C-alpha cells in the first residue's frame, strides 16, 4: 500500500484495543490479535448448544466462526468489553480441538462443567496474512476489508477516516483474507533541532486565525500529531530511553529539608537535587503532559461552545466567545515544539555522553550521602574522641564548625563543575576526583590531628598563637597538595577558558589559609605590626594567577613564590605576636 497514512488516525488506533464498526453490526475486532469476536456472550448453554450456536453464528456477514482456543480466550478474559458473571465458565477448545470450560476471571482454572458462556471467534481477516499489532497494519486491515471503525472518544477521527478512506475503497465482497503490506517504517523526525515550521504547511493558517472553531480543531490535530511523533520516537529510541531511565531513578523524589541541617546546608542539597533532576532525568512524559494540556484546553473550548447553544442570549454569548483573547495557532505550534526540543536535548546529550551522565548521577548520590554521614555520624565520632580527653564542648564544637565551613566550601564546587561540563568539554571527573581527595584529607586531619595540636600547646603561655600557627601551617599544606593536583589538570587542558574556569572555581579554596590567618589577625588588637601584617597578607591574596595560565612553568614558579611569602609572613606573625 503506497498511500501515506494519516498521523491522527494512527494516533487514535494506538490508544484503542477494541473496535466496533459502523458498517458491520454484531462484531468487534481485537487489535492485539486481529481476531473478530461476536458482539454477544451467549450464556449458560449446554455444551452441545454452544457448539451449534457458534456454527450457526453469522455476525457481520462472515462465515467461519468457531469456539475460541484456550490461549485466545486467556488474552481477553480480563479485557473483554462484554459483561459475564465472574463465577461462570466460558467454552473453549483445547489443543486437540475438544471443548472445555475455563473460568471467566481466574487463570488456569478449567472444569468439565457442561454449562457456560460462549463467545464466537473468527480469524477470517488475518488468516494467511502477516498480521501483527502495529498501527499501520491495523489501518490496512480496516481499509482492505472495507471496515469503518468507530474510534472511542474521537468522533472527528471516525469522520476523518471515512473522508480519507471509505469513499475510495470498496469492501472485499469475497471476504477472503487479504495479504497485508509490510507497514512503512514511520520516522518521528524529532530531534532538538526539530523544524516544526515544515508541518505548518498542512494547516490553513489564515482560516484558522479567522475562526475559533477551526482554531481549536487545529490545536487538537496539531497536538495529536506531536503525540504520535513522540510515540514513534519512543520506539526509535527504546533502548536509549530505557537505559537513561534506569540510571536516573536515583534522582526521583523531592528533597525534604533535614531538621539536623542548617538552612544553607538544606539549600545546598536541595539545589543540587533540583539541578540534577532538571538536567539528568528524562522528561519525555513531562513534555507529553504539557502538550496534552494544550489539547485539553482546546477540547474545553469545543465543550464551552456547544454549551452556549442552549443560552437565551446565544448570539451575545457567541460574540463574546469569538472575541476572547487567545494565543495565535502559530505561537502554540512554536511553544509545543520548543517543549519537545528541550526534552530531546537531554536525551541527545545522554547518547553522546553516556559514561559521563552515569558518572555524574552516581557521584551526585555518593556526595550527598557522604555529606549526611559527615554531618551526623562524623560529628558524633568527633564529639566522642574529644570528650574522651576532657575537651569541653565549646572548644570541640568550634573546631567542628571550622571543619564544616571548609566542607561546605568544597561541596559548593560540584554544581558549577557539572554545569560547566554540560556546555564545555573539560576534565570534570578529574577535577571532582581531586576535590574528593582534598575533602578526605581535611576529614582525616580533623579526626586524627586537630585534637593533638590543641593538646600540644594547651599549657604554653602563648599557646593560642602557637596552636593557630601550626593549624594554619597544616591546613596550608593540604591546600598546597590540592593546588599541585589542580595545576596538573589545568595544564592538561589546551583550552584557556577551561583553565580559567578551574582556577576561578577553586580560588576561594586556594585562598582559605590566607583568609583564615587574616581573620585571626583582625580578631586581635591591631597595632602597627599586626596592621602591617594584615596588609601583607591582603596583597598576597590579591596576586593574580590568571596572567600565568598560558605558561605552566611560570604558574608553578608563581605558586612556589606565594608559598615562600606565606610561610615568611606566618613566621613573622608568630615571632611578632610572641613578643
């Protein structure tokens, strides 16, 4: 069959299993199998009466009716549109052609009862054909056999079918099975670059603009066409969609604030979940819902118009209806197409970057869970370690607060890295890997070393300064390790923009030791020495590393120079404040 199938009719066929016919009474067709069934459930017959009833049945003008086989009945037992008593049995044939009774509702329950229902069955339309459940083959079956199907809830589709097919195709009088053509493979034509404008050529835009009736009918047709394209697209990308959905299950659900967390922590975890949900979960069903909302509202216009016909001031109401401000059909078409394109961008990104998407979703779960462990289990572990040595809660809680601030700074890097990766090709995985390494080094320091530094200088007269000096030195050493790792991945990239992004992203982590010491200096009584030190540290922090991004050697030298200056200032501070 060479003619192009109408997308709206194919869409309606896809939504319906059972079909009655305008020009064939007493029968209906099951789309799943292509079998005809008699539109009757003759009940509580004796076995011999059932056999005779089916033999004499001539529904729809077809011969060849028979008692269904057991497996044929199993396919319809819970879906048949006729009502039968739930406790009754239906006559079927077994594999040897003997008539048996099967329970109407319960699978695998047979009986030798001699009384039951019988529903005539006929395979006359599909015998000798290559029928299978495909919308195009179902449509061919209707057309070749001169059948006019009734579409549930789509009266205009039935009219459309008659207009397109019934007038030009005569019923097959012989009632012999017709060999069906292999259906043309439908292509959705969908992508993130979907050209919706090419479809508008099938619509009379000037006429639609003039008529509210043509307007809402056009929207119904347009949305049905888009829904069909999405259904075809699902078949085209079935494996990809399945894979995407499987790995993005971790993103389902809404974030619920944890009462144990500070507002900024809940904000962090909520925004992270929302970001990953927006960018890494497949939203074709969301696109469908949005498009169907357009269709429903167009149907509501139809319903409202019909309701006006009973109004006493009909013409006034019609004038009001006609003058309502509504978006143009072209804008509706553009908006619905944009909904689809936005959804498909994510799928296309997944296809091109499957490994990274999988990595990103797993990393999201791991980091979120790790932060929960830090805030609950690690805090409790830290408390016990400190209290075992008699360290007061005020002291250890201030340490944990400092630890928490560093962890938050690190956690805040994840979204900017992933967001940049979605638009640029750079070593996001390696960047996150060195952040994770830095994070674990910080955790190890606070668990294993923080208490010891305090105890080392607890009895000294200038213990506060000595403790601060050693603390800052230790943290600075961890930061230098992180900076060295960062240097390696920065200069493994040939892209200056990516280098600059990584440097700026990590900037506040690299400055953290300087910020820490500046905060300490500010908290003490400022004299000329401390003021001078404060200025020196400020100048060191302001050094611009961006100018060295084109030269790895120059960057490394600048980094080494900064380390020397920092250690020199730190030693001077220790000496001057120790006086």
